[in-house]
C-alpha cells in the first residue's frame, strides 16, 4: 500500500516537474531565449508523462483538473499559430498576456495536485498508524488477559498440587500407620504361634511321657493275665473265665490306645522326620496280610491280594510308617467284615490330576460300611462311626487319624467310598518313586507339549502327517502316553488317506484343545 502511494506520488511529482519544465520553456520562448522547437519538446515530454498509467491504473491526465487540460489546450493553440524558431518581438505582446493566465493555471493546478496527494497520503498514513495502534492495543489487552489467565491457572494448579501432595502425604502416613499396626499384630500372632507350638510340644511331651509310663505297667498286666490264663483251668469256673476274659480284652484295648497315642504324638512332633527310602509296597502289604491272617481266619475272612506282575510299586518313604497304614486299614476291613466274607486288596499304578505317576492301594470289604453323613469325620481323632459303636465293636478311633497323618507326611491322598451294610473301600494314593532321570523327563513335559501345540497348529496340511508322527512319538517318550497315541493314530490315518480335508481340520482343532487343556493343567498345578 505504501509502495503504491509512493509510485503514484512519483508520477504526480514527475508531472509537476514536467509542467514546470514546460511553463519555464514557454516563458523563455516568450522572452526570445529558446526556439519554438524547444517548447514543443517540453510539451511532448509533458504529454508523454500525462499518458503514463500509474499503479492505481489511472493516467496523470485523468487525475488532473479539467482546468489544467484547458490551459494546456490554450498553450498548444498559441504555439501552433506562432512561427517556428525564435518568437518575433512583434508577436510577444499579443501572446504574453494570454500566456500568463494559462502558465499560472498549469503551475497552480500541478502544485495543488501534489498538495492534495500529499494530504491524502498523510491521512492514509495516519489511518494506518491509528489502525496499527488500535491493533497493538488490542493485542496488548489480549496479552495482558492471557498473562492474567496463565497466572491464575498456575496459581490454581499450584494450590491443587499442594493440596494433592498434602492428601497423598496424609494417605501415606495413614498407610504407614496401618502397616505398622499390621506388623505389630503379625509379631503378636507370631508370638502366639510360637507359644502355642511350645504348648503343643509340651503337651506332646506330656502325653508321650504319660503313655510311656502307662505302657510299662500295662505290658506287665497283660503278661500276668497271660500267666493267669495258663494257671486257671478253662471251663472250671465260668465266672472266673469271664472276669479274666474281660480284663484281658480291656487291657489289650488300653495297650492299643496307649500305642496309638504314642504313635500320633511321634507323628505330630516337629522332630519327626520320616526315613526316606525306597519302599516296595508289595512287601509292605504282604507283611501286613501275614500279620493279620490269624485274625482274619478267626472270622473266616479271606484276604485277597491282586496286582500286576509287570509293574513295580515303589514309593519313597518310611517303611515302618507305611506298614502301619496298611496294618490299620486291613485290620479295620477284617474287623468290620462279616464272617465268611472277603477282603480284596489291589495295587495299581495310576496317574494323578497333574499326570504324575502314583501307586494306588485299594482295600475293599463287604462289611458294615459307614453312614454317609459320618464319612467326612472319619479321620478325626477318636471318631468312631455310630454303627460301630452300636454294634459294640471295640476300637479307639485313632487308627484312621494315624493313617491320614502318615499319608499326608508321604504327600499322598486317602479317600473312602462306603455304603452302610454293604461295605467300604479305602484307597491310598502315594507318589510313585522316580529316578532323577525320570524326574527330568517329567519336568520337560510342559516344554514338549508347548512344542507339539505350536508345531501342530502352524503346520501346513501337507506336512501334518510327519508333524503328527514326530510329536506323537515325543509325547509318548515324555510319559504323555494317551495323547501320544492319539496323535500317532491321526498320523496313521493321514498316511492311509482315510480322511477328507474337513475332517482333518476338525480333528486338528479337537487335538489342539486336548493338548492345550493338558498343558494348562500341568502348568497351573506347578508340575514344572
Ligand atoms: P477303630 O477302628 O479303632 O475304631 P479307626 O480310627 O481305625 O478306629 O476307625 C474309626 C472308625 O471308622 C471306626 O470306629 C469305624 O466306625 C469306622 N471304620 C473304619 N474302617 C472301617 C471299615 N472298613 N468298615 C466300616 N467302618 C470302618
């Protein structure tokens, strides 16, 4: 805008200059100093200037007052009628008067053009300056408002932040306090546990001592009863016979009680660490059967023992404790069986929930059974089922508690299925003994399953037969026999082209589901 004003301004200034040059030449011509030709040249230059179009798309001619054009016309006419060369003195008088009028008009108009333009330009500059000033003021206002807002925001954020810090500090303090209280509580609980453990140990020591003290005289009493029995002639005095019999039975029950309490307190004792050795359950069970056969024969109960010769039944544990388990269970089975019945003992290798090998012993009788509601209490100390009490079958209610404790120590499981008046089955599952090599193989199963899942999932249909073959073999080697054979069977089917593409896809999905579920089971149960 300023540049265009300048350009128009130079146009106006040049016009003024050419007008001045023209009127000066004209005056000099009138004074006889220059020729008509000189004046005509100036006039031509002025005409040229008047035709120039400026940046505002206007010629100077169009900008000038009509008075100026009229004056030019008069000057042109006078020049035209004058002779060439210097103006003769005779002519000067006639022209000069007329010339003075248009010369002052030309000079006046061109000067006033400059002045008017100057004023217009000044006004324009003032307007621009005012506009800039008001814009600057507005911007300044905006800037100040922005600064005020920013300050308010910073202040507000600061206050919020401080409050937050304060709240967090309070929260941390309260958490620390709670933590300290919890720590103190824990210390108290620990102390209570220690005290209780000490009390329990003292109780165990006491029970142990009392029972030891009881056992010695009791053994002596039983010895004397045996002596009495041999001294007293059987059948001579039925009253004496009955008394000796009652004393004998009660002494034996008492001895059984003392022995059981001693066993339990030994098992409860912290010092009790079972001997860890390889135990063959076939010999443990055979020994127990041997010991209990006389008792079974008395009631004509036949003890049967079944197991497969192809497997071994080794577990890791304490042979004496394990013998006690089987003695208790088989003696119960015999004790609660009717005459002329059978007690069946089976020994087998099975897999537990985590797919680990275990040895299972099941002892089944067809005796009095256990009322269903009472089964959950069976392994509690001194518990005796109502039907056993009603039938006055002797016992202490400690045998199964001892069994449960020993099985627990051996990381096994005991379970019962029973139906009143029909019989019971007690089943003991113990982890099978495994060599370090077998253990390593077991540990690798998760990895093998992972590999099998990836390989089977990502295999092209064309390679599936070979992948199945390889993975089926690997799963079998790592003890996942069932899955292994399933995979190998699929490989065989693919080899004999017995299945179509849809069935292949369906079977792959099902197989992957089975592999995944075993994988999850092994992983979740921590069998790695
Ligand atoms: P006890 O046999 O000395 O009474 P146990 O602890 O061995 O003590 O058994 C607890 C109770 O469990 C028995 O009194 C009996 O009621 C029941 N019981 C155990 N084994 C059998 C069984 N084979 N048949 C029926 N009941 C049984």
